[in-house]
C-alpha cells in the first residue's frame, strides 16, 4: 500500500497507547484531515506499522522521535534504522531525523517522496539554521521539516515568520515549546508544507488542536494579513477569544488575524513592545496579566478605577489601556433588578474582581469582597474603600448578589465557588468563569439546582467582547451576532 503526501498537508498527530487506542483516536479526527502522524516513540506497547496502515485509508506518517530531538525513542542507531525501514517498507511516509545520517545512503529509502527529513532543535534557533535547511534539502526528501525551540513569545513569532521565505511547497518551519502556538499559526499561513495539530492531547508542547487550526485559525486558506491581534495570558488557549474575533474578522472580510499569545512573565517579555510585520494593533489580556497591562500606555477611566486592563489598543502609534470587563459585568447585571439598597459580595482579588466591584457599585450595590487569601481581599477592599470578609466566613453570609471572579468551578472536578448554605436563600449568582464546551460551571449548576437566578460567564464574555471588538475597529458588532458565534462554538 503506497501513500504519499499532499502539499500542503494538514496532519493530525496522535500518540496512541496501543492499536485499540489508535482506533479510538482516529474516530476523533475530523474527516477533512487526510494524513495522520503516529508518534510511535510515545506508545505504551509497540504497534506494527502494517497494523496501522490496515485500520485507516488516509496517509500514514510514522515518527520515532529520539531523545536528542525532544522525543522518547532511546534505542540504538541500528534499532532506529530498522524501525524506520519497516515503516517505509509497509508503505508509510516516514519522518527521518537528518542527524541520523540515514538519508546519506542513496539505497536506503529510495522513494524519497515518502520521506520527511526533520531536525528539531529543542532549546533555540541555531545560528546556522539556513545552512542546515540547505543540507536537508540536498537529501531529496519530499519535505524538509525544521523545528526550533521558542523560549518566549517573541521567539515563537520570529520562528513562525521564518516560513515566509520558504513557501516553496517543500519546507515547513515552525517553533516548539510552550510558547509555540502563535508561531505555528503564522507558519501555516505562510504556506508551510506541513501543518500539525493535536487530537485529544498534545504530542508536542504548544501544539494546537487540529480542529482549532481549521475552525478558529482557518489555516486551510493560507494568506497574508494587514494587522495582527491576540490574547495575552498564561494559558490563552482556554479562551474563546481567538474563535470569536477571527469569526468577526472573517464575517467582515477583514485581512486580520487574532492569535493566542502565551506569556509567562509580562514585564520581561513586554508583548506590546514586540516588533513584527504586520504589527499588532490590539490585545485582549487575561489571567494573570490584567494588572500589568494597566501600566501600558494611556489608561481609560475604568482602568484608573480598577487598576486593571483587559484590552490594549494601538492608537496613532501609542498604546491605550481599556477595561471592557466592567462593561461585561455592568451590561449583564443591568438586565436584572437595580442594585439600589442591595448588597453584593465579590469573590476574588484579580482583574475580574476589580471590574465586578466597579460595575456593581455603579449599579448601586453595597459591595464587600472576599478571596481565598484573606490578605489579598483586605488589600483590595482597602483600595476600593469597601468591606472585606474572611473566606472561611463566606458560608455564613447573606447578600442579594454573589459574583464569582475566581477560576474555581470551571474544571470538571471543581466544587462550586459559592457555598450551598448561601444558595438556599436564592441570591442572584454571577459567575465570571465559563467553559469552552458550553457546559455550566460547578457554581452555575449548584445555583440552578437551588433555583437561583444566574448570569454565566459566557454572557459576561459576550458583553465585554462587543465593546472590545468595537475598540479593535470593527463596526456593526452586536450582542446577538456575538452570542450566535459563541453558541455555535459551544454547542454539544
């Protein structure tokens, strides 16, 4: 059975435990994906390549990534040669590490149309990367795959941009590592020959789900862009912002791209200062960098009030800090009874909590705050001139409104953030957290079980996103349009 690569090839990369697990994972691969990479260095039990080829008609790529290049294959050079040869003889496309020297033998793997020659530099981009790519091209392999470690966001973007000089249908250059997601998307849009995405779990750090590559980043239509946007966060892949804003851009036929921007140290990496072509025109900002973003550029009134920013806009060459979280809380709460003469308790001490305090007070609520770290709640209360409560005393409180501005409750095994003793009085429950799968958080589930009126995080997200999109320069964005996109994205 002979299977060759189509270029560009969009590849679902899987690491099955055994053959039965391979069948299970294949059922989760979108139909439009025509090639599957099997990371056989990651399996629990050896899987014969012929058995893999027998269970699915799509192109099979077999990879044994060695320890030196970031994988788990620890066998000898002779064993690596044998395994690669067996996969090739079975009819698979094989990923062969250039450092193995195997492709220096003309008689080994003679049909190079079924060969990917690869090099992975896990820690950094080598200074002689161009010479290495030239040497790899000389092997005659169908595709050269060059992957370099990105230590931070700037490195990821730089490596992804290298692909612009190699849109020849024979080369794929992209970053690896926790910060690599944006560089991978840029590489795909710069006509990378190969684009890899995960199924269920990453087979490499920073890998993006194959379904997101299609539905969120539209990489099957590689093209240039006039402006970049993105979401800065510690783990921005959990956010619906890339899906939403890219959908809004496409609906208006705008040549813009919105990226996930993982940042581990805002002050050191300074994402707003990164120079790239095209330039970033705007950022969303999420946990835990909203307080840091407030110090970037000219602050709006709500940024001054909250000390936090969830939006950065480039305005005539300078940055402006905005806080649309306040809009997200205010607009959704305004659909309920006025806060005049009513009490509210805000749970949390981060940027979302600050926005909730400002919005609730603007609506007339008398606000108190609590947090899992009492000292943080005390500091926040002092800065806003409101009362603070000890976290342990939350179960004994009575209020008309409870706002959960902590991440507690969105994971499958999380308890509700608000105690059941509080919910029995049926207060209004507002949860700033949301789940990407559209299911209720533990906090909202518990509140609904007690027949409390609720506002979920998706409603808040939609309300703030309308204002954020307007700040990004989009016209005609409405709540109904945003909610329609989010409902489609989170439908079971």
